[in-house]
């Protein structure tokens, strides 16, 4: 059995049955199974996840009793097989079919004939398979073509033109560049570029942030440069949040939803280990990741603590020069990196997110000194979680004024989808 496909299958099952994040599932299975082509594994896993609704729409047409007649293990193998046959030109047809049958013999005994039959049926009928009729149901057409839950398509169509939504859906399925944040505490940009290029990496400077580099090449996180803390993988949209916080040397900064710490450490690097950053999160185990990253990067001014961000800490009222609220959100801006987000059902918890976000923002505003800064950010593209939350907050808190509001979009900016709102507290508290 091919170790690459076995690794991809197990990673997909972790995502589907255990609700694991795709990046973590892939990394775990690669460590366990040691495939000889990590690139193939990642391409197959992310491809299947990004195209899941499209694949299922075709599979439903190929099965006599429909897609509901098959269990998840064989359905996952069929998805993998059809994706290889339809989208991976480097894979010979016989290899896609035969290896899928071998997987079925191992992981869903008695179903290898079914898998073989469906894949061969796909080869016979693939030119006849069609998407839903756009004229009959535009939402269904876009949902199936770009493989997004219908409610996401409907929501975006409420706010944007059809052409813009289609561009946004398409961009959310593209493979993002590997972007890293240079650590000013450890290295200068010119030197880091030179070090990376000397080890065979291709490097180009970012477009939004001065310390951003786009890097092409494999094994980046295995380099001594990474281990020594010279850089951190981070999208430019996320880096921009720390830039908008604009911390000064000696400031007291509070990051109230800090884990896993990408923005916290970006702020720390900007402060050159001066002042203090209080990084809090409701889960202590997540803060251990922040502590570990700070140590790798050589940042010594971060103090982590467990705290529920919806509650006001009376000991910190008017104590912070800068407060960052990187709020929990639906994550619709990072589908390029976590395609499983595209299939989230619109749940009661999701409907309540704006209320929770507003509660966190309101509680955190108490910490801002007169003349200080409050920054609200999310990694989603949903006005209910972004503009509406900050508009409501500003209406209820006239002591704050909006400085700027930024919405980054993958189809416009080439970054993850991110919302950033910068608000300053008036100099007088009266």
C-alpha cells in the first residue's frame, strides 16, 4: 500500500471523524507514517477538502442509491480517487484506481468492489457530469462549484455583487504562499534573505508589512534559522494587526485573546523587550504555546495568564496603553489554510458569536488608558462579526473614536480575510 495515500486517508479521517484541524492532522500523520512525498500528501488532503461538496455532488450521481448509502471510510477513499482522476494530472488513472482499491481492502473490508466500480463509472461518465443549473439556483450552483456551505454563499451575496462573491469563493480555494515574519530581535532582513537563499529557498518581500517575506521551498521549519527564532510563519493580514496596535517601547499592552500567540509575539518583537505584554486566554494549556514561542523568539516581556475575556479585571482598569481584542470568530477568512471551515453548519453558537465578541470588546475597553488605543480584529469575512460589532460598540461607548477600519480579502489583497478596527480613547475620561 502506498504510504502517501495511506497518510492522506488517515489525515482526512481525522478531520472528518474527529474534527481535527487539517494542518494539525496532516502534520501528525506525516510524523507517524513517514510518507516519501509530503507534497503529494498535502496536495491530496487539501484538494479533497477544498472540493468536498463538488466531489460529493458527482459521487451522488454515480451511486445507484445515492451518497447517503455509503459510510465515511469508503466515501473518503472514493473522494480521494475521484480527486486524483479529475484534478491531479501527474497521477496515472490506473494508479489512482488501484491504490484506492488497496486502501479500501485495508480500511473498509468488503467495499473494495464498490470503490473500484464507482471510480470506473466516473472515468466512463466524467464528461457527462454537470454542475447544478445556475439559472435555477445560483446559491446551489456556487456552493457546489466552489464547495462552500450554502449559508456562506447566501451571506456574501447579501453584501457583495455576484461577480465579486465568485471571485471571493475562488480565491478562498487557492493555495496561499508561505509567508514568514522576520524577528527584528534576532536578525536583519537583508541577512535573513541571504541565509534563506543560501539554503536554496526562493524569497520575495511582502507587500503589506516591512518584516514579511514570502518563501518557497521545502523544510523551512526544519532549518536552524527557525529553531533559533529568526522568523515565524504568519500571514501578512495577521502581521498587520500588530502594526495597527502600534506599541511603543515601554508600553503596557494587553492581548485578551492571545493564544496561540502569533500577534502577541509580533507585538513583543516590535517593543524590543521593553514594557510589558499581558497575554491572556481562557485556557491555560493554550498559553503554554505562547510561552514556548516567546522563548524560541527571545521575547522576555510577555506575561501569560488565564482569564475569561468577557469579565472585567478591576485591577487593570485604565492601566493599558494598548489593548488588542483578536476575537473568537467564524474563521471564514482563512479557508485557504483550513478548508474544513467551509463546511461549518450555521449553529446557535455561531449565531451568538457577535454577542460574545461585543461582550469581550466592551469588557476590554475598560483597560485602555485615556489617550490609549483599542484594536479589534477577526479572521472572518462576515459584517455581523466585524462592522456591526464595532459600530454597536462605538455607539455605546462615545469615549472611543474610530481611527481606521480595514477589511483584507483574499481576492483583493492576496492575503487571508481579516478585519481590523482601530479605536482610540479620548484623552479625558470625563
